[in-house]
C-alpha cells in the first residue's frame, strides 16, 4: 500500500522503516529535515510540507500521524482535515486521550473523512519485533488499513477493539497497568538492594527470567540494564509520565472502579521528582512536637 507517515521521531521513524521493509510505499514528513533525510535513505519518499504529503498521495489517501499528544496532534489533524478529501483515512497512533479521539472522529466525519485511533505499544524494540496495535474506528476504515496494521504488528499483535476512541482507551489502561508493574519491580529491587545480604541484583534479575512467575519482557529489559550498569550509577531516580497513568486513574474514579495499585504507582512517580519533600518536613516537625522525635537537619 501507499501511505504517509507524519512525525518521524523514535516511534514514527521506526514504524515508517518497518513499513518500508515490508514493501509498502511511504511518504514521510517531519519538520526536521534530518529526520526526512534519514527515512529517504531507507527508501521513504520525503515531503517538505503537509500540502506536499497530500499531493503525493492518490485518493483514497491513508495518512498516519505520529506526533506528540496534545496541541501538536490537534494542529496536525485540523490541518489534514482541511487538506484531505472525502473517503480519505487518518490514523492517530500517538498517546492521545481517548476523549479527544472521539471528538476528533466527529470532526473528521464532518469532512467525510475516516478517523482511526491506534494505540501503539512496542517502544524502540518495535522496529525489529513489531508493535502491539489497539485499533478503534469503523469496520470499513479498519479493513482498508489492515495491511498496514499487519505489517507493523507481530503475529496476533493487532486487534480492532471497537469504535473510534476505543483504541486509545485500551492503550490508556495498558499504560496504567505498566505503571503498576514498573513500580512493583522498582520496589522489590530496592528491598533487595537495602537488605543485609550481599546480593547481586543483576544475577537475581537474570535468575527470575527462567521459570519464575514474575518473569516478563520488563524483567528481560531490567536484566539487560543491570548488565550495562550493575549499580545503576549516574541514573537519577526521577520518573516522568506521559499522561496516560493520570487518565487511567481519572477514569477509575469516574467509573467507581478501585485501582489502588495504579493510583499509588502514579503518586510514586510524582514523589520521585521532588528534590525535598515538604510534606515530609511537616511530618517530621509534627513528630518532634508531639513526641519529641529527632529532626534530621542539613548541617
């Protein structure tokens, strides 16, 4: 198939390359000319503007958007809706909020354009091993785009999960679960690290990969991380979040579904960003006031 990939960052660039390897024709666009050139060297057809992207494709067009969530996605999609023709298909594969995707699907419909939201997981390993795709949209549009999904995903790694918005909803919950898994590994290995025993954490991570009930791809990656940096030296314990953990917690509250593990894992990420916890200072001062407990000072 012939399609366009808008956004050639770590995910979009690798996805475009995987499609090229599968024999698809890919028009590639990114504001960064170096990114366009990199994909051109791999067989992509570079375009310098969104207008040029649309001109390079024949109707019905298929355009995959892989840009940061929020305003960059909003601006890109609005521009495409004004340029594309009835019957064209736009896929948002970024980490958009599912409510935004539902709204954007309605906006696309007003232009008689099909909108698909494709929750995409696989990270930097997706180029070689494929991307898990959670797809929302009309059956007709998904059927047209299916060869693209099949090329990007490993075997059984693509599923049409429901109407527009459902793809990003499933991806949101997927990432919420990821928060909990990462937090559990982090806490477990901190307990090991703080113990009285002279434990080799890298060897334990490797051990647990073989026959243990806690083995997983994340544990595989942790074992690799310890091989590269046995003491995790120079890695600061500051953990960002892409927003999907927050959205998952919000939806759990909206739906009256208790999700304490995911919620606490999100709060732990927020705590990781504090140089000094003011709340801990308050607690220390109060413990000193009511019980005479020792206060630890900087000097």
